[in-house]
């Protein structure tokens, strides 16, 4: 036996090394699963957002600047596009030149623009009709022969006014339209060079404030406001209550009935869900305070008064509030956690069976190094006992010495050492038994 092992090195057991090598395969499978699952995860949101807003002096632009400040706190840069109004905003949004846009309800529908979604309506923005001093309107048809401002090209004001004029049987081409916009139009009617001014804007806008508080202008009361609200789904009847603008000066001097579309936030369907959710939170901060025209507190932002389907991200916000992670963590950290949690399902799907299979596989692999020799020993034992000749016995001893030498090279972790030594004991036992046969032959 000494000759059989002479010159042969014996391997030292490496339990930890074998275990690490084996379990590294399992780690590789898990990492591979992560890599595959990562391909199906929404990429991280961009840090820049483009918003089509409105003209200087208008409410849209003023609110856009508030959004910009709040988004900057979460590391998102808001680029504001100054525009002529809702129609231009719609064009920029639909063409992909803007990610989001402020626009009034009633100017478009989802059939024409299937790739747009609503984040919410923000507030009522009435159709204001002001007349110069000494002129009072009881019916819209009375504007014939008057100098009128109908809103700038590309504005939502013009879109709504044209529709109302048409339904009142008024030919726009027969009107004496004065093409003025913004503060130029405001100054013109205050100076008396314009007779009638149509304007859709928030009650808080600087232009509306200057018009409402002017002693030289009259705000038209929509006596048929109920009829307009019933005929047009995008219009609501609102009341500017006596004194609500200025209690000291009692402005307005009596309740004024108005009709109002709603200002809405509209986004492209392709906008990253995280940014859609964040933008919904921002409009809730800005518009959740309400306005002088709200019929109840917290009326806005709202999922109502929208021309486009409500975004799923906005819907979740209205139903559940701020996402759990974002309540306690900065936006970008919370977003990364949200992305990683999508990997938990494939991770668990891999880890649970791996925790069960790997130990069993490892045990089988270690024991297979030992147990495979029993088949060889059994065959040798059978052959030598079937034909117990001197040559057969001599051949047995040559082979059994070779097997013993090879077994000595086996390296197994400590928990399996008893089984290895059991194999070596059985080899020695078989040698002794065949030695007894050798004495007889």
C-alpha cells in the first residue's frame, strides 16, 4: 500500500473554498435574474420637464412659476414656455415640444388627441365679459356694431367665445373686432377705445383684478348661465359673490353669475410615471388652497372637468395621497426604492427555490465524490468472488490499491469527512476479505 501511494500528493481539504465556489453559481443565477428583470423596469425619470404655460400677465404663467419653484425642491428643472394660450399649448403638447401644458377645458377631446392624459382640473376660470363705462349688455347679440376684443389667436378664450357666438347666431366676420391682447387690451377698454372685452382667466390673475376693480368698466352678468352650463359639458355656472373681490369697496356690488371652463393640467401619455405623479402632487400644493370661486374647500385639483382620460398616476394620488416612500424620503431616493422593489418578485422567485435546492444539490455533489466508488468496489468484489483464481486475486489487489490512492485525493468539507473515512474503511475491509481468499488459492 505504501508503494501505491509513493510519489503521490494528497489533497488538503478546502471546505470553505468548495462551499464558496459552489454557492457562487447560485449568486450568478440571482444576478442573471436581476439583469433580465431590470430590462422590464421603467428607466429612471428625467430631471427636466417642459411646460407650455401662457402669456405674461396671465394666470397660467404665474402658476407655472410656482410649479417651477416646487419642482426645483425635488431636483426637477421646469422649463416654462411662454405662449399665447391654450390652443398653442395644445399644439406644442401634441407635437411633442412640451411634456405638459396648462389649458382650459372644452378646446379638444381624447378622440382627436389619443396620446394625451389629464392630471386634473385646477380651478374655474370664468369667461369674463367687460364693457366700457356707459355700456351694459343683457344679450351677447348686442355686441353688433361695437368694438370688441375676442381673444388672441391660439388662446382658449377665442375658441370658447367663437363657439358661444356661433350658437347665438352671431357671424364673427360681421363684428368690429379689435386685435389686441394682454395688458394692451385691458388698457384699451379702460381708456374707452374698445367697447367689449372677452377674457377667460382665473379670478386671481392680474388682468382680471385690474378690470374688476376699475370704476370705468361693467362686468356682464350671465343671466342665462344655467342654460350655458346645461348645453356645454365643459362649462360650469359660478357665482362671483357680492364683495368677495374687495370687501372694503364692496366689489362686486352685487352677485354676478358667470360661466366658466376649468383650467386643466394635461400631459403626454409618454411622460414618465414618476414625473406625472410628482407634478400631480405639485398642482395639489398650489391649487389645494382653493379660490374665490370654489363651491367648497378642497374642490381642486379634481379628476372632474377633464377633456382627456385621467392619468393612472394622478388617479392613485387622488385615491391614496402621496406615495408611502415619498412621505419619508426625498423624491429621487424614493423613486430608486420604487424601482428596486419591482425586482423583489423575481428575486424571491429565485431565492426561495435556491434556498431549498442549493443545500440539497451541494450535499448530493459532495456525497457523489464518495458514493460513486461503491459501485466500483461492488463490481470488484463480485468479479473476484465469481472467479477466485490467483491471477484474479492479484489483479484485484492492483486495482484496489489504485482505488485507495485515488480516494486519498478526494477533498470534502468537514461535515462529510466521516463518510469519506467510512469509504476508506470499507476499502481496507474488502482488501482483508480478499486477502483471506488469496491464502486459500
